[in-house]
C-alpha cells in the first residue's frame, strides 16, 4: 500500500468559529490569529494506492468559484490539487475512487470543474467513482439553514448527473483495507476513513478532529450542528485510538500532518507527531 499526502493549499477561517466556546486567550496560543481574527488552515487530502485502486480522500476547495467567494477565505500557499497529484506522479484520469468525507465546500470543491466553454460543470476525475453516504447526500441536497452556505450544489450535483455517484454500503467499506467511521456531530453521517496499512491503522479525521488543537473533546467548532454529540463522539473515538495505538491524520492542521494520542490525568493530547511519512511504521 502507498500513502501520499496531497496538499491543496491553505485558507483562513475565523478563530472563534473554529474553536466555539473556547476563549481566544486559550486557542490563540494554539493557532494564532491575524489582525482580522482569522487563523490559517490546511486542506490536506490523502492518496491511497491499494492494489489496482487509486483512491483520493477529499480534494480541497477547488478553483471554480467566483473571485468574491474566494475573497472571504484568503486562499494562500503554493500548493494545489493538480500540482500535488502531479508531484505524486498521478493524473486526474488515474484516480479510481474519490472518497468524500462530507460535502462542505472545503472538502469536495475540487471534485468538479467548469467545462471548457465555462457554461456548465463536470467531474474533475473522469474515471472515478465518487463515494459518500446516502443519508449525508440527502442532508446536503436539502440543507438546514445553518449549513446551507457550506453545501454548494455545483460541487456535487454534477457527480450524480454524470453517473459517477456511489453510496457506501451498510458494511461501511470502500475496499478490503479501507472502511469508514461515521460521525454525526459536525454534520449528518460524516465519513472518517480508517485505513489498514498492513502494519498499523491510520484514521483520516476529517472534521471530527480537524487539527491537533481540537484534540480536547470540548474544543468543538461552532460549525458543528450537534456540538454535544461532537463532544461524545470525540471522547469515545479518542479512547479507541489510545487503546489501539491508531495514527491520526489531520485535514486542517496548518503544521502537523499526523499524530498518535495519549491519555494523561489532564486529558488527551498528541504524543508523537509529525509528517505521515515519518510516522508510518
């Protein structure tokens, strides 16, 4: 099995929104804000080559939205989805499976592009199956008022129209070595891929634990639709992680790609942390 980090760039979000009720005097030490109270966040995806399957987990924000839209999020950095895939020796047509943890725009925006004439949209990965959860799909196409701004239909409706959409089955498996853990606090039926590398288990946390700064279970984003459930899910998840020595990959941490977790008298914290390549057994 081959695993490659695919960096698609950085964007900025309000620090208070990312840390919810946690005071700025605390979270600002974890991820310092700029003068506009904005913190920088990664959009870190994962390429999984397993036998004849080449899977991409999430794909960033994309580049098809308006200049006004992007002005809200201060995109920065030299990375892009295309550049990072090419650096890994992969073209869009090589991808067989796109696993979308959920359909918020910063996780699935790279799924779809404008057609050459600019008048319509089409999938970026012409030969891929796009995976999501059926209940999450229904949640996204009929969003609640709180999440409506995060679900942009041009990011996912063209996938259904192309016939490339697939819903994960009841066994929650994408392949023999990739299954998903479901979480409902951030959004309905978010999928966190759990990957058996042969030597250890890697979990791609998506927005269950978006960064190392969100390891304490009560550090819950204001974006979560069910914050109390997020806390319960995070605590139960971290207990399982510690018990099994799983390796976690953080989608939004601007610095740290991966970490193992330990539980101390003061709670959960990152133990060994660093780049995925360094921490894989």
